[in-house]
């Protein structure tokens, strides 16, 4: 392996002072560096070295440690991310409406886990999603009513198989429900149906389409809406809450103004009391159920503070507490809904119907009814409804919803297209390759929603802190209410009031919310830019990256080399190409493909070859007409001691132009050389420049190519260091070397060939994710576009996310400390304490959702 630090290193005035590993630093110096020699152990062996404890003789102590500390840890994190945290058994996912604070999530978890046969409940406040595992499907039945008791509502998300839930509108008696059931039971596609009049819901198991059911229900005078269309219901609910908050504010204002204008104190108290009931009804109800499930959430603390204030005659304070709390919650919910919806809106990108070719006719069908192999027609200007391959027509397609690229991509017969992208011009005939639930866009949505539910390390830490902080401050509040007056310090009223303030200060809302909202917003922003970040952990890691390693072929370059020069020495050019064609015909290497393609193009015929063998990282060999021929790099022929005198100068000239040299010859002589060149992707140089501006100073290229070529490509691509002549397994060592230098390393590759290096790096980034499902599933971060364009944005976004998380955490802690300090000299009032809590939470949310709109 050869390492070189490119231009920066070469320009160093005192080369002799360079580190020993870097002694081959200047491009024309041919020293190969052996400071960390290649150890041919693949990642699988390393993983087993960690898990089985069976140390390999060849691996020294240091290597074993690094193997276990980086690889195993990494593998574990990946498993954590990819697997469902719930135990096996029946599982259901729900969307939860009405949560105002992470404490609500805890209350729901505690409340539901007491139900019979429920094994585990996970509620994620930021995404408003709940996952429930149960030992049998009956256990899910009481969930909805239990949730409603707690003051929230849910809608099921994974309406599995053909069982669907509809909201029925227009029923005004129990018999209407029976009529609907009776009518639907006459349809052959319906297996089972039950309509509940009081909930207005219909559960139906059927094999037909959603539209069929809706039509059938409308035939008998009712309206059926698939339950996920809950937006309208939610809006009405929000409007009602809005009105109540306003009414309660007006009552408080009337009571307050009236108290200066002659209305009786009793009248003011009545107005305050009504205001308290109006805004306090919901938190008190939720507090009741929270206490029942032994949860000390903000509803409990706020309700206690408000009731306590009323008990000591501070009605205005009590009413203001619940009113400010209600306003705060309303505004928080409103702002956080924007974040929650940012990903859900992606779902609306793909059209629900498509024009399908059936025989000679073209019929409009819902996408759910279209199967793999169907031909769909997409007119100019229309969105592509399903993933597929173009079989007729050409157009340019705007792939921004998938890849984040704003410039449309030219597509022709044989090219892949994705659901949700826009056919700019030209009619397209597309053969469908994926069902609606398997399209790239639905995979993205699924992966992003899953990612948003993963807890980042900071979030886990903050949650732990909050779980200690709240009970401690709560006990302190109780102690303060009782102990000082018992020992004769001050009055009961004074200390009781201070205790109530402490109860409010015990709410850690802003702190708990500080990290998850930022993470959900940042992951949402990345997704809209065509970048999948697989969880908060990876977002945090990205923010800390100091070095990025790139695979050369296919990542920095197009990965489609072309023959650019031919020099024959002892045979004719035609003969040279014929031998090269024969040798390379059996290789799958991109270089081989370029030579075979070129020979085919100019009509060269191959010879009869046998005993084909590929020499990893060096080339290929075959026996042609009784002689063994080789095609490969300089190293291959050097190792066979073939005289290179006649070609060395020419080889070096070609390499210095950034081209790869393929030498053709036998063990005795060279018969000719072929130069192939791979062009750098248009966006590589600019992306690398941007990366440096974003603070990543170490950009490293990894390549199996020779130093000369590597040096030229590295400087053209703006990479400041490279490792050349790497065998595939050397890439892992190169990553480790960077880690040993103290870097947090990200590796960018195509996700398949570079899997071991991607897994060894602190962060694995796969490029071109839209085309390969494997890359999408295995890497920590996936650039959906087939270029590096969005990498600088991802780095900047994650750094910004880390900054915002830090700001939020510090802000919420400082506000709490100030509130605590002001309580004792009596400078804090109850309403100020509430404002410091809900107000701070709102500020923290607004600060975090800036990440949704973050642009480079
Ligand atoms: P790789 O790591 O597979 O990209 O291979 C490293 C180097 O080996 C390439 O840059 C080529 O110089 C040489 N090589 C590998 N395979 C072939 C082949 N089929 N024909 C010619 N040269 C090859």
C-alpha cells in the first residue's frame, strides 16, 4: 500500500521531517510504505475474533483490540438500528394525537403496559408514533379506549393485509351500523365486517380495493374514509381547543380588569375558577390517569400547582398557570406538527392512480391494484406513480423528491425510474418493477420514520437525567412546603407557594424536548435533500467526523473507464487488442469491460483462450495458443521480473495524466500497453471543496490504482491525501490507520464492494442509494443520488444540528437554574415559573425546527 498526502504534503519545505509513514509523500518518489502492512483478514474474521474470543495467531494484540473496539461496537450499533426494539409476537403501530410533551409519551407507555397481555409499549414523542407488542391480537382491543381515557387519541398505522379501518360518516342510529354490515356482507370480496356506531368506525377484512368499499358504503347513503385521513378530524379538534384557550384568556382578563373596576372579589374568583376549569380540564384528566399509572408527568405537576394556588386563595395565579400551560402546549403541538408532517408529506408525492396498458386499452387504476410486470403510461408533466424500467420513449425526469438533485436527469429505454419523480417531457412506457409498498420512495419514508425513532446518545442521556431530576425536585418541593414552617422559619403560606413554584420548575419539558425535535428535523431535512440518515446516533456521529475516505472508482470518478491510448511493441495493434480482448473477456473489472467494449466496437475478434485466472488487485492471465499471457499493472510484471525498460517512461507519462495503464505481455516480454481513463464526476471537485469549507480537513482517496494515477486524480478531485495500490482488504487497514491518527472517519463507497471498509469506519456512507436496495439498508447514511453533491450539505446540517442541540440543552438548563435561584428570594411568581417552562420548551422547539429549513 502506498500513502501520499498529495499537494499539501509535497509543498512542505522540510520533507525530511515528514512522518515516516509519509515518507513516500511526493508524487515522483516511488517508496512504498509498509508502516502498516496489509493483513489479509476480512471483516468476517474480525467480527468472529470479537465474538468468539479465539484470537488468531497472526493478529497481534493491538489489532485484536482495535478489531473488537471498533468493528464489534459498530456492528452492534447497526443491529440496534435495524432491528425492531420490540419483542416478537403480535405488533401494532399507531399514530398518537394530542401529546404535548415527552412526559405524555411516558404516561401512555406506563398506562398501556398495565393492560392484559401487552408485552411492551414504545411511544416516540417526536414522531408521534407508538409501537405495541402483545402476546395475542385481542390484547390490542382495549388500547383505543384506554388511550382516550388518558386524554389522547390514536390511529392504527400498519393496517396489515386486507384488514382496514374506516371512519363512517352519516350514521345517526345503531341500526345504521347494522345496515352497513348487512350490505357489505353480501359482497363476495368481503370476509368480515364490523361497524361500531359509537366510535363511528368500521373494521373490514376484504380482498377488493379501498375505492370499492367506499363506493359500496356510499351506495347506501353513508361516507367511508380510510382511517389515515384523520387530518380533518384533527383540525376540528385543534380549532375547538383554540377556542377554549381564547375563552379562558378572556375570562381571566375580565376578572383581572374587573377587580380594579368595582366587581366583587367573589365575581373575579368565579371568573378565574371557570377559566381554570376550561383550560385545566384536559391536564387534570390526564394527570389523574398519569397518577394511576404511577407517572409523574407535567400534567400532574402543573395541575398540583394550579390546584394548590387556588387552595391558598391565589385564584388569579392558578388560572394563569393553567392558561399559560394550555397556550404553551397548543403552540408546541402546532410547531412540532410541522416536523412530524415533513416526512408524511413525502408520501403524497407519488400519485394514487396510474394509466395501465391492458391489451389495446389504457385504463386508470389505483396503484394498489398494479402488479410487477404491468405496463404503465406516464404523460409529459405527470408524476411517475411506481418504480419501473422505461421500455418505450425518452424524457428528462426530475428526481428531486428521491435524490435531492434539482437538475432533471435524461432517461431512455432501459433506465430505471422512481415513483414520485416528475416526467418533464416525452411520453414514457414503463414496466413496473415494484409494488406500491416496495417503491424507493416508500422505502425512504419507512427508513426515515424508523430512523427518527432511534434515540441518539444525547437524548438517552437527557432522558436519564430528567428521570432523576423530576422526582428529586418534586421531593424537594414537598420538603420545602413542610419543613421550614415546622422549624419556625417563615409562614406556611409563603413556603407552600415556594413549594408550588418548585413543582412547576420540576418539569423538565424544554430539556427533554431539546434533542429529539432537532434530530427529527435534521433527518427530515436530509431526506428531502435525498440523503437518508439512519438515526440520531449517526447524525451525531456525522457532526463529529474529522476525516472522510472516498473510494476512487465509481465514487470520485464515473466508474466507467474508456480506452484512450494504445501502444503496441512487438505485435500489430490489431493482434494486441485481440489478445487483450481474449484476456479481459472473462473479467468483470471495469477496466476489462472498457477494453472488451472498445475491441467490440472496432470489430476485433477474440482468440481461443483457456485457463483464465484473475490476479486480485493486479490483473488477469489466460493461456492463448499455448502461451500464458497476462494483462495487468506494473506491479504484476515487476513481480515476474519482466524487463520494463522499454515501456517504463511511457507508462509513467500515461499515469501522470491520471490514466490507468494495462500492460499486456508474457513472463518474458511486454507486447504492448493500453491506457484507460476514467473521468472524474462533474460534482466531485466542487463537493470536496465545499467539504473543506464545512470543516472536514482530511479528505482521503483509497484506490487500487498506481500512485501516479492516484496522485493526478487526487489533485483533480481536490482530495488532500491518498492511499494507492491497495488490495481490497487494505482499505480496512487504511481506515484504521486514519482512526489511529485520532480521526473520526467516514467512508464513502458504493455500499457493496466497499462493505468491509464501510463497516470499519466510524460512519459508513453509501452513494447511489436509489439504484441499490442493499446500499440503502446497510449504510449509516445513504446519498440517494449517484454523486457527492449533497455530502457537504449533510456535514453542515449535522454540525448545525449538534450546535442547536447544545444550545437547547444549555438554554433549558440555564433557565431552570435561574428559576430555581429566583424562587428563594421570592422574586419568582407562579406564572413566571410556568412561562419559564412552557415558554422555554417553545423556544427550544422553534430553535430546533430551524433545521427543517436549513440550507447550505
Ligand atoms: P482493483 O483493486 O480491483 O481496482 O485492482 C487494482 C489494479 O489492478 C487496477 O487499477 C489495475 O491496474 C489492475 N487490474 C485489476 N484487474 C484488472 C484487469 N482485469 N485488467 C487489467 N488490470 C487489472
